[in-house]
C-alpha cells in the first residue's frame, strides 16, 4: 500500500501525480485530460466549432477552431502565448465564393476577439430600411442575375461588375450603399460608368428604384507609338505565344479579347486571311488579310486546343507587364511602358486613317458599330514625304488607270493631275 502511495494511485476520473515537498508526500494537481468537447466561441458563445488546423507559436503548436455560427476563428491559449492581432490578407479570403461577409478572423486570443476581415462600407450608416444580405443570399442574387442576363440577351460582362461590387463590400440590396462603394473606387470614370450600367440592370431585375450617379467618361487621346517601338517589343519576345499574340494585334487591329477568342478554323492559311468574330460588345465580325510572317508565327504554335491562344486575359496581361518592363529597361526606352495590348489597335486605326483618309474604312477594320467610336482616331500624326507613291496624269485614260491602282488625286497644277498612294496599307480597301 505504501509502495502504491509512493508510486501514485489511479482514479477513474482523475490521475494524481505523486510528489515530495519538504520531505512529505503531497498530492499534486490532476493531469490535464484531452478535451472531447469543442470550446465555446468567445463571440457568440456557441459550442458549434470545428478544428481549423494548428497555429505555430514560439511556445509550441496550439489548436485553432472555427465557429460555424458566426465564422470567428480562435484558439484557446494562455496569456503567455497571446499574440497581437494580425490582418488576414490572402487572395482566397477576398473571393466571394471563399469567404462569407460575416466571417471573423482572430489569432490566439479568445478574449477581446475582433473581426479582422473588415469592409469599409460596414462602418457607414445604412439607408433606412435596408438590410444586408448574407453570403448565401448574395450568391443566390448573383446566380439569378446571371440567368436574367442570359434570358434578356444583355451584356454578360455586367455579371463580373456585380461580382466585383459584392467583393468590395457593397450591399446589393441598398442602392445608396452601392453608389458610395462605386464613388470610393480609384479607377477611371469609364469603369465606374460600367459599374453603374451593371447595377442599373441588376436593380431592374429586382424592381429596385434608384437614381444612378452621373459619371462622364474622360476624353483621352490614345497613345500612338512609332512602328519601330512595336516591332522592338515583338522582336524581344522569347515566348512564341506572346510574340505571335502581339503580331496578331498589330496586323488585325483586333481587340485583345477578340484575339484570345481566335480559333484555328478562323485562319485561312492558303489566302492569309484571318476572321475576327466580334465577341466584344459593339464590334462586328470581319475578315482581314495578314502577312506571311504572321501566318508562319502562328503555324509554329502547338495545336493542342481549339483556340490559338488557350489562356486567360489576366494571365497574358501579367506576363506582358513583366516582359514590357524588362524590355524598356534593356532598351532604355520608357515610352515602351505606355504600350498596352490596346495600343496596337489604336496605332493601326490611326495609321490607316491618315494613309487613306477614309474613316468608314477604319470603322470597318475595327468592327465598330458606331462611327463616333472611330472618330477619336482622326488625330494628327507626323508623316514623311517618302511614305507615298506619287504619280501624275494628263489624260482621262491615265486618270482611270491610276484610280484602279489605288491612287487618289490630291492636287492639280496647270492641267496636270497629281495622284498619290500610301506605301503602307495600299492593299486595304473598302
């Protein structure tokens, strides 16, 4: 019995450890047993919490929990292992489908836990009678909006704008809150106009009455680089896909979104003709003749997909921005940093107009449905005298032959008719 006391004894509820203090045997604190019940949430006091991984601290790993009621992430620790609250800033938490708007995040302190995934609009006063929907409601509204857009035949890009507003914390059921969120954004007013159009369609679907904010799109002339600068970018591409994509933009004047939708069946190799299907709003389908160089570049690409460039626009932009920066530094030309994918289209439209002086031809090549969208490409650029072929005619037969060859009359002196034809884009006619 004495031996049993020295070694300690076991109880079915507690385990007592033996110990000596001042020469006397004294019972110690019962050893901690693993808890079978989840801890109580410090925010909503709910017992519905599940384990959410381990958190490494300088005192060792601690169990982390996630409350299924309020979304608070917490862990039970002592004050010795308490750490400062940290902000969770990851891409997954910013996605609408990955995180509910009422989710709260904390590190190790269970007392005074705070919500670290904050939305700016929450701190503002809501409109009277407006309710903030939860994540499930938001997802349902977005799914309903997607179906409504398809049914009404409206622009599908509105769906992405609504998702973006929801991710920024806008209460889609409160027009005033949506207006406040749009107004706080730092992007261009043209993008804000798209947000207004998208929410106007969303409000129409739900029968919400609202007064849209008035944003006027800035009139900015596009940056027109030299052709040598475009060729320098294309020549510097080590990626065949990126080089072929840029050359396609240069020769077809296509929108980047249209170029990414280019399929192999849209390329007529025998006649060097590429068909651009107007997949962008406000664009018509058209066919353009391209050079042997572009056809050869495209033929070198792998044909493992239906599409010539089987990737996303965002991926192409990210790769291009890194490549453009390196090229600008290597060539010591900061003007290259202003060349975007759309710059190739702007350059082609401007050149065609100033070589042909035919705004309707430019409209046709760009696929614009509205002539006002084409008028911005009528800005003046500098030309060299040797960029035109010049010919003269004195008889009706000579004038007829020059007209058939693509020459246009621009002057007359002492009965001599002076014609000229641009050396570039001479084969592009209406």
